[in-house]
């Protein structure tokens, strides 16, 4: 199914042997990748607030203020080192963009940088980065893109901005976004998804153990070993830490679906019908269809954050990564064209 046909977007054809949501998802998670065209990153820290610092790995063009910048947001238990973060970065940098691969607070072994936790709707970090890049670095064109949890963050941030988005923000993109967190969590609890949930829970526990080493006594870990699901983790740690009534209250309030109707920045959403734990039904909501600023692509195949197509001599086949870069580039050029026309009109007057 295609909703909101996108000019210039190539159709997705899965790589031979990768049809099926689980197969595509697991291959995407486990397939080793190399990024020979991606230069060594510049490390940068953003001080969001007292005792809260986030780490980014940045790739700057020689004239960064004159180039569009893509800010990348990873998924749950991901980091700036996640393969899709590097894959998009390599493609975007090759097309002349700056790239900021941002770690959510506590991710990428940065538990020591922030006293608190993060959650699936915490847009504060990305909001601060956008503000600093535009006001301090003089970046005039910024796109923000996220996968899974990061996709929810990108869309939620755009909805929170509503009519007051920063002038520099030109595009938002999301792949397999968890726009209804509660439904995704329930899907994750299906028996067929036990491997995914086990992996998520294992990594969440490891993060809390690392947190204890740097912030001893800050969190009560006496019940940590008994946790068996993401929901249990959120009920015990995430929800109370951020003042939610419980996991369900947190899921409802932090889902991008609460604010997607207010998005006024060009936004691209890519998801698949065979995603193992991001149900497709919310994407068919009239709320999304009614927002002319949202371009939605629902594919039959793709799994969760997979979308791996045939490989060619100049394309590694990671289709969603390419579509994000092309979309951000198109929005940047459209903005530049409009700005140039306005400047000509002002001169003529």
C-alpha cells in the first residue's frame, strides 16, 4: 500500500531471500556492514541542562554553515554507532551534507554524562541540539531523522513545534516509528517476538547496572533481576522517574500520535506491513492522511528498520536510508528555491 505518493521516491523491492518481517528484521540487526566512505567523526558534547550532557559524532563539510545538516536519532538500545546511523551518515555526507549522529542520553556508553534516564518521547535533547546548531553554528537548514524510537521522537518533536518550528528545520523523517508505543509494546509481548523482547530487556538491565557504577544509589536496583519485559522495566523505572502514573500512561502521553496532526514541517514516514512489533493500523489513521505535510509510505515488506533491497555497484541496497537522504535533500532545495524567489521579489520592490 502507498499512502501519500511521494514524487521521486523509488519503490521498495526486498532483496532476494529477505521477504518476511522476521527474516528482514534479523538480517538487518545481524548483518555486518562497513562504511569506507564515512570520514572519522568529530566528537561533540551538548549540555542540555545541568547534569545532563549528550554525545554526538559529527561529520562536517569544509563549509558547514553553507550545507544542510542531518541530525540522526537511533532506536531503543541503539547508539550513534548503530549500523543505520552510519549508513545514513555515509550516504548523506557523500551528497554534501553535514551529519550529526546523536546519542540519546545514557546511550552509547554515556551513562556517566547524565544523572537521569531517557524515554521514548523525550524530545528535549534533540530540541536543544537543533537550537544550538542554528544559533551557535549558524546552520540554516536542518533535517532530523530517526529509526524506531528515534522516529517517534522526530515526529513528536515536529508536532510539539507545530506552527512554531525553528526556521532552520526543513525536514523530518522516520523509519518504523513507534508512533503508538502501547500497541508496539503489546505486539512485542507476543510469543513470536520473544527474541526481540529478551534482547531489549537484557540491554536495558545492562544500562541500569552501568548507571549504578557512575551514580551509585541513585536508582533502586533490588528488583532489576526479576524484570522480564519492557513493560515491567517501564513500570519500575521509566514511568516513576519521569512522573508518569505507570507504563500505560507513559506510552499514551509519549506517543507521536498525540501530536502528528500538528506537524507543519515536511515529514516522511516509512513503515512496513510485516513489521514484527510496530503494528501498521495506526499509520492508516485518518489523522495522518489528513495532514498534507506528511508523506507516508507503507510497504508490504521491510520488517522493522530493515528495508534492504537488491545491491548494485553503487548502492548497498539499504533503501530507507537512501529515501531519507533524498527526501531531506529535496526539502532543502525546495526551501532554498523559495528563499531565493522571495529575495528577488524583495529586491524588485
